[in-house]
C-alpha cells in the first residue's frame, strides 16, 4: 500500500504547479514598479528552476505561457499608459509659457532703458499729451512731437529741455510749453521758407552765414556766423526788434535743419555727449558803437531771451571774437538767461585769427579771416533769403 500511496502522492504535486499563480500575485503586487525593465523577466525564471515546475509545465501546457505572457503584457501597458500623463502634458508647457510671456509683453511693454536711467524723463513723456494740448501746437525744430515712447526724435527733444533745466521737471515742462506757444505764434518754419519770406539786404546782408564742415567719425560740424561788423546803419538793423528777431530766427532755423533732429535714430545719453548741437561765432570787429547805443542793447537782450527759451541745448559752443574789452555787458546779459552749464560754453577771443585753432582737424576749412585756409564766408557760405535790394 505504501507503493500505491506514492503514486497517489504525485498528483498532490499540483500545488507546486500553481506557483505561476503565486507569481502572478507577486507580479501584480510589483505593478507600481513595472516601468523598470530589468526586474520584469525575473518571475518567468522561477518556474523553470524546480523540477516540479517543469512537470507542471508539461502536464498543463496552457498554464505555462501565462507567466511569460504576463510580464510581456505589463511593459506594454506601462509604455502606453505612463507616457500619457508624464510626457504629453509637459511638452506644450514651454510654448504655453512663451505665449503667456508674449501676452504679458504685449499688454505691458518693457520700459525703455532711457526711462529707467532717468525717471524724470519718463514723467516728462507721460505729461506730454497735456503739454501739447495746453500749447495747441506739436512741432518743435521740425520734429512732430508724439506720445510714443519709441519715437527717438520726440525723446531727444524732451531730453534737451530737461537738461536745460538741470533735470527740474516742472521748469522743463513750463519751458517746453512756452516754446511751443511761441512757435505757434511766430511760425519759424515759415520764416526760413524762401518762398514765403525774405529779408532786407540793406539791413541784414552780410550779417549772418551758415557753414557745415564734414568731420571724420564725428559727424558734421554746423556753424552759424553773426558778423555784426557788417552793420551799415545801426538804427536800420537794430531799430525794429521784431524784424531783427525774425531774421535771426530764420538763420537759426536754417542751422537747425542741418542738425537733422527729425531723422535721429538713437536716443541722446542724458549725461553723455549730444551730437545734435551747433557752434556759433559772433564777430564784433569794429563795433565800438555798441557801448552806448540803447537800441542794440534792447535788441540783444530780447534776442537772448527768446533763444534761451526756444532753442535750449542746441548750442555746443559760442565764440565771441574780436571782442573789445568794454563789452563785458554782453556776457552779463547772456548769463541772465542761461544756466551755468550753458554759460561755460562761452569763449571770448580777442583776436579772431585764433579761432581756427579751437577746431583741430578743420583749420584748413575755416575762413582765412579766422586763421584757417578756407574761402571767405561771403560767396561760399549759406544765408537766409534776401530781397532784391542792393547791399
């Protein structure tokens, strides 16, 4: 009976054949880590290691493939299910972030660097619509002023007015308003237009000139010349203050055109060099009568007052040549209407022949009368339109 019992015990070996089911349970418990590729094949090796497992495999061929199929199915499920929540949603995130950033930039554009460096300039710009409305005029030196933070010519005009008042916003706004109102009233662009205005050659012929000298790497040097020694009749030239100022403004506007402010493509450094400036030369040769003549004093004072208000920061340097010693009153009047920085630009030169030395590299181009090797102003320099009267 013991031998019969032994064969009957072999069917009891079926429980070991069910080990693959146990493996299934172990595999199902390991599902959370099914993404790892190395541990996945291990459950298939365990049934092959024991003879009982081999016998079970031969007796029940259908049950054997199940352990092998299960590990193979799980990685497939992992590859199809897990990338969906992890990789797919993350891919569009950079694009969404870029879109959000672009939207923010569209709604709130980045502040220009010149506003960041000079907060008063930004405030000045923000007040521009009110200033233009109060003045009822928007043109300055040929530049149409716009409430556009990217409009370089407009920003440069504001910088000049702000610098003229040493950064005092209130004073700069007041001066800009006055200058705009003045331009609306006098219309300087019309005064310089030869088709609309010309000036009496008997009164102003030979008194004012404009020259432009090319400089390598530095831009053109614009120079206005006021030759007061050419005055023939004092009362005719200086007697009518309004007429004199119109002629002088026309000459100034001619020079402003040469600066090309309306074509500017780069913003002036508030504390740096300003390329949109000119030089002026006042020649007082043979003007001994200036000391006593009241009409000259009155006209000079009014001209300086108008120009200091309407043309701030357009002057690089002003040279007073052939100046008699008694003419100290001229500088005193100038200093009444300009700030300290501007007054430092004034250079008196007793001998006009030394003027060319002040402009290295241009000596050969300056007129001979001023120490250069170039032609005389008369016949070579530009001037405003004069009427047909003989000089």
